């Protein structure tokens, strides 16, 4: 399903939130589109859950505005907003059946029993729990409880589903499975999902776009690929995946090209287009390069645009991948290199001398 980028469903305009003297949100601006899977990603205390609760109507903004579906939400309570929230704890009533849990909100609207039963079964089928209506809630697995909580939100037919770290209580295997299922479900029904998570991998897998937040502000809002390949700051790069940072200084720069002196790699020229917006060539102090963009050259047949010698200091074998820590000359810290294990490829032990290959296109510039 393609995201309808031309039709906003939520508009956040200079949203702030203060709790006493503590400012949890500092003028957040963002537009979220219909049918989009949007994630708020950041460490604990960055303001992402506060922002989600404000969209839901559980908290009021100190200043700024929240618009949902073209309507200003100031003063509108949670139960009157076109949103529904799936909490981290799921909030399933253990003494009720699955059907009664899912239909709880519909009962408060005093709908006929037959209509409620039909809507509940429809919602359960959406989450692959058709026929579970009479099942006792306490008999469900963790993954099934997560789906019941989602069905309870879907049955109310909201314009937006809000997800507050809904997978964090699951074990890794089930969490990985549910990430795929939740993403596929969102694509099939076309409702806007907004996910709060501190798990960068989860956000990258599931999202159309991600807002990375630190200290009550959005540091970067972009697609998963854009965030990973072109982080706008050292802090964003550190938070999204693993990044090797190497010291650098600009020696020559013009409108077409920037020449850098990188002690551990040598003299490197990159296109001027690599420069992030708002940054000048003379402010470059660091370059970044991802572990998978460095490669160990095992023999003369391995080709690479650039190469440098290093010493393996440690090896971590993960089955499909091996992660090497490698010491490069004139670099204080080891760099991390990830290599896929292929048939016949040996594992280099600690102490081994290696040739490290890399390409100029892999470099990201930072202050």
C-alpha cells in the first residue's frame, strides 16, 4: 500500500508540554499522512510517549496545536477523538471473554447485541483470531493478547491507531513475528498507525517514516533508509544502528568537491553534495562509515576502490555474520566491520593483519 503523502491526517504545530518547570516537549512540528505507519523513536525520557498521549487526548498541550482529520483537537477529550490507543500492558480484562474484551467500547455506545457480535467477529478476523470470541482472555498467549488489544482498537473504527510500545513485553522471536504481522495488517486495512518505541530495529522494520526524538525535540524526521544512510547529526547516527566515527579535517573545498584529510584512511575527496544542509565544509570534524560498508579483503581477487591495513583485535561470530574489531593506524578506537559468512570464507582470528576495503560513497560528514 502506498502512503498518501498529499493528505495529512495529523498536524502538530509548535507543540509544547511542561510539567512544572520541566519542559517535556519543545515546539514539535510534524505532519503525519493518511495510511502511514509513523514511528516516534528515541531513548527513555525524550518525550515520545508524552506526545502520543497528547495526540490521544490524555494530556493537553501547554502551547501549540494538534489537528486530526482537519479538526482542531484543543479541549476535545480522548473519547471524542478519532483515535484509539493500544497500551504497552494491553489492558485486557482477564475475567472477560475475548469477545467481551473486544466489544467493550461498542457496549458503551449501547449498540444492539447482534451488531456488536458481528463487529467483534469482523475485528477478530482482521487480526487472525476469527472464532476466538468465546475464549477466556486468561487462556491467551502473549501474542494473542496483543492481537486482542489491537482488535479492540480496530473495532471502534478510528482514523488513527496509537501504539505505545505494544511489543516490548514479548520475547524476541514472538516480537519479530508480530512486527511483520502488525506491519502487514496496517498495510491491508490502510489505517494510520503511530508507534512509540525505543527499539531502533523495530522502527526501521515497520515504519514508512520515523521521527527521532531527543530531549523533547525531533532531531530528524525521514524514511528508514534516509535516516540510516544520511543521518543529520552525530547523535542520530549513534542512535540508529552502529556507526564508526573517524577524525577528519577539510583541506580544500569548492562547489563541486570537498577534500578531507582522514588520518586513518588518508586523503579523500567527496562530492560537495555529501555536505548536510546548513553545514559548512570548514566545520567538518568527523566522518562516519557503517560496519557493513567496510570489508575485509581476503585475497587479491577482492576488489575495492580504497584500502587500508589494519589488525584484528577481536572477533564475534554470529553464525550468518561475523563482527570484527579492527585497529587502524592513527585511529584511537577500533572500527567495527561486519562480514557475511559465506561458504569457504575463513574467520580471521585476533591478531591477524588484514586489508580493509571501503568506498568514498559510504562516507557521511559530521561536525
